[in-house]
């Protein structure tokens, strides 16, 4: 098992190891050991999860997070 150096990385791994999310996003969770790696991922699912975690860490409001995710997805789907 990978070593997670902070809470954000542990949360990222907890979310990315969800079997249904892996199937939907077609990614390997082992490829993303840190939030920084996930934030630059070309995988839409991985990057979106990382952005949400990052925004929560920045103490963004739920509305700000929703707007960021919506904009990101509209621009990248």
C-alpha cells in the first residue's frame, strides 16, 4: 500500500479506489498517489475529484465548488 503523507492524499485514494468510479473513469488509482498528480491528470474523473478535494481544502463554499465543477465539466466534455 502506498504511503499517504497528508489527509488530502488519503481522501483522494479513498475516493479513487471506488470500483464503480474506476469502471466509469477507466483509470488506475495506483497512478495517482498525490493530489498534485491528480490535479494535472488528463482523466476527467480523476481531475474532477482532485479539484473538489482541493477546493474543500481551500475552504471554498459549496456553491463555489459546484460552479467550478460545472464549468470544468462543460469545458472538457
